[in-house]
C-alpha cells in the first residue's frame, strides 16, 4: 500500500465511527445568502461573495472579516469568484449583472477600482471557470516532482449573451479569444463550466460544459467546430462539475440529485460513466481536492457529502446548515473545507482529526 493509500485508509477508518463531525468554526457576517467561497492560499485568507453583491475577505486565524466591499449590484449579487494560483494576487468576481471584474488584492483588501471589467452579458446562473496552470510530473534529481507550466495568459471560461455558447477570455488583455457552440441547440442553457489546461501545453485547454437538458459537452481548444465528446448522464440540468488535474475524468452533479463519476477515453473521444449515486436533492456545487483524493458536494438538502474520488465511495455527510448549501471549496494545503449556504453562514471543516502523522501521509 502506498503512503497516499495509507493516509486515505486512515481517513476512512476515522470516519467509520459514524458520527458526523462538527465544523471547526462558523463565519457569520454576511446578511444574505453566501453564493460562493474560495481559499486564497498566498495570503492565507478566505474569499466569499453573497447575493447582495458583497465580497468579504476573512482572517482564518481569528475567524473575522478583514475587508468587505459591494463589488456587484445588490439586485444581481456575486455569482462566482476565482482566486486560484494562476491569478497570483488578483481576484475575479462575477455578478449576475452581466460583468466580470478583476481586482488587485493588497494587504488583505481590494483595490478601490477593478483593474479590468469584462462585459460578459451573462445574466443567468452559470459560474465562470478560470484555468489553473497545468501541472506536469518532471524528474528532479532522480525523483518525480510536480511543476506548474506557465504561459503569458490567464484564461477564463464564461457564458455570454447566447447562453448555450461558451466564451474563452484572456483576463490579462480583456479580450475574447474563442467561442464554442453545441451542435444542437436543444441542450438548452449552459449551467456549469470547468476549464482545464492540458499538461503538455498550458495554452491548450479542455472545456467541459454541463447543460440544461442534462448533457455534458467536451471541447479541445484546438478544435472549435464541434465538441469532441457529448454524453447525457442526467435527466435534469447539470449544475456542477469538477475535473481532475490531468483532465482524465471528474464528477458531475445535477438538479436531479445524482452525482456521477466519469472518465474520458481520449483515444475514442467518449465519456464513460463509472459510478452513480442517487439523491433526493439537487447538487449545486462540487469541488475536488488538489490531490485528486477527495470530492465534496453542496446539497440542496442542506448537507455536504464527501467522497473518495479514486475509489468512488461515499465517506461522510456533514450537517450544519439549515438551508441550501451553495458552494464548497478545499484549501490548497488540504487541511480545510469551506461550505456556504443560503442561511448566510460559512462553515469551516477539518474532515478528519488533524495530526502531524496523518498530514504527512496525505502529502
């Protein structure tokens, strides 16, 4: 058994006691539904956005807000945010007012004015996706280590005025780069997006989009004419997607309550369902931990569910919120999970009891 497998075995054993853990902290300060949350690893803070258009930066040591600003129209709210490593000290916010804004993060506060405003003309519920830098395994001193490839562009996928199409934007220049269209308009609106760089070239991207009719379409940025893959594993809109870092597969969630684990067969250009979990409530968000070991889902039944991604097995059900769970996010150091809800709270979870030995095994 590998060290990573030992770590996961320990996690499963701990969970087998049956008790649902309590959150290690609950952040209160939003006065409206908290729609989205992300960890900003460089500053050690948490970023959240709510239905009133307010964005907050949280001190994770003191569990208090460091900064708060209304970044989008109160009638539109903050729909999506991104602060992954490819953005460095910038934060992207998306509102249902048809705009995407780029902000400079300085000393745990935002610039007074956005660095860039993109008029996406998107007014519905599909959250943006910003591509992380591709990760590749390289040999260093006889050992394999993970390195991030770099390019001069930071790319974002978002829907526009035509809600069935996916647009790729260069955040640095504020220019639209590419446009992807489904073959058949009967798929309806694009409801969820994931943009993944391909390991061999940071400028090559895989675009995965979930649609209103339950379909999922996959494009390669080298081929604009038609999707490379199309599958339909859900009977209702695909509300959430998470793709592993090698873009070999992922997990989808739907308004039908189902969570589907799938893989991509690149030789045949097909998407293969691997495991399906049925539920009674919709799945509004999915996040995959950066080591591709754990998956968390945000449920309309007020619960967060944890799965073993590699073994495709349920591990835990987290219960705290008293309304729809809107967003889930893992921290980059893999120690923390955040969940947000329509009840206006943010819960912080340490899924398994922290110990130095366990943390080393999970590296």
